[in-house]
C-alpha cells in the first residue's frame, strides 16, 4: 500500500494502532524523513485521530523534528516561515496544546543550528505556565504549583542554550524577563538548588555577553543529521519527571572570582557536544563585551525593584556582575551598596 494510502485509511477510521505506527516507520518514514505533504498529514493524524497507540507520540516527534530541522534549506536552520507554520499547528488559543507538542518544540529548538527567538521563548512560556498554573498547562498537571523543579531548569537550559551557532548563545531580553518573572513568583518556595545558578548565569549572560547577529553558516557547516538520529530520545522521559527530584542538575557554588571560566560556563550549552576551541573563542569575545552600560543598568534596577524586595538570587546576580564586569555604569552603584556589595 502506498504511504499516503496508509495515512488516508488511518484518517478515515480516526485511530492509530501499534501496527499502524510500525507500518509508518517501515514503509513511509524508514529514514525519519517527510516532505511537505507528509508533514501536514502527520499533523492531521495527531489532531483528528482520537484513539492513538502509545508509540505514536515518538513517531510524531521523530518525523516532524526531521522535517523542520533537516529537510530545510540550509539544513539545520528553521526560518520564520517554518516557525510560523509550526506555531500554527502546535498552539491552541495561543498555548501549547499538549506535552507531545512541547516535546516536538523542545527537540526542534535543541537540535536546530538556529531558530527564530519566538520558538525558544515558547518553551520558556510553557515552563512558566507549568510552574505557575500546572493544572492548565501542557505538562506537569498535579505537580506542586510555584516550585521550580530540576526538570524545569533542564527545559530552560535546552531553550536558551540550545543552538550551536553564535546566534544561539545570547540570552534575549524577553528570555531574561521570563526568567525574572519565574524567580519573582517562586522566591518563597523550595526551588531546586540548580535554579539559583541558572538564574544568575542566564541573566548575567544577557547583560554581559551580548552578541551581534551573525548570518547562519553554509549548509555544509551545520551539524550532521546523524547526531540527532543517534541521540534523539529522552525528552519524553524528561517531561514525565516533572515534579520529581530524580533529575540531578547539580547545585554547585558560583565561582565569582574566576572571570574567564564564569564566562565560559555562562556560554556553554549543557546538552549538545561542543567544540572546546570554539567555546574558548566565544568566551574571549564575550569577555571583551562585559561592560554594563546605562540602559542595561536601568533595566536591571527596574527588574530587581519591581516587587520592592532584594532577594537572595538577585543578590547573587549582583555579586556575579560586580566580580565579572570590568566596567559597571554608575547608576547601578546604589543597588550594589544596598545589597552589601560596595
């Protein structure tokens, strides 16, 4: 039977069996690849089939990750048109529809060499919703509200440190805002110890390690699709562990004196393999751009003062800035004194 006939039959009966999943893998997507028509069919199957085998979500994610990441030109780069199409298919009332859609989004953001910022921001918004309103979120129902778990930290890392090119190692202003919102909303809760370190490094990255936009590399320079095929599993298990303490991200102490090493840590994307020489070059460039200018200082003051309280994590961030930035705008000095750092 032709692949599209197989899909049509499934759409007619509104169900996907284990045999269907196996047949699709063997006959239609044996290499994981899909064209435009087949990708649309996968979305339709997920939306219209009310009875789906437990193996379906992994096939859905595998095929569509390959479509958005590896069937693009240049390979590995998700353009704005594909990003808009993805968002149209995975959002319902401007929210991620389910954990399967979130798994797809996390995979794409993680494996693509570059994506439009709205995709990584969607992951952060999904984490924020799960933490603040878990019973309404795509994942995490039944978890403790307003508590950031290790899984949340890991998902945020995958979003903000995912892409392997220079474009992806900068934490955007919107990402920094969402991270601050999460910190403000959970400051009195028992967050996972790794949250403090992520908060400090992520916001510090935004303030001190900005990057000019660089064009995407040529198709031949992006990561090989085979890396994804060998290591594509795992996020489903990650999402299932929301609310548990099983995932250990490590709390660690921030070494505020080792400026260059801090720069490298703040730039490092924690999941994908990286070129150590390239990492060192990136960190050296970042080190040269560590100045806190007037606009950055005013933004930070406004964020810290928003709830009228100087919290522990914010004090750690200020200490990180004081010990890392070679030139801090004078307008930040009163806040540093208030925190006991001057």
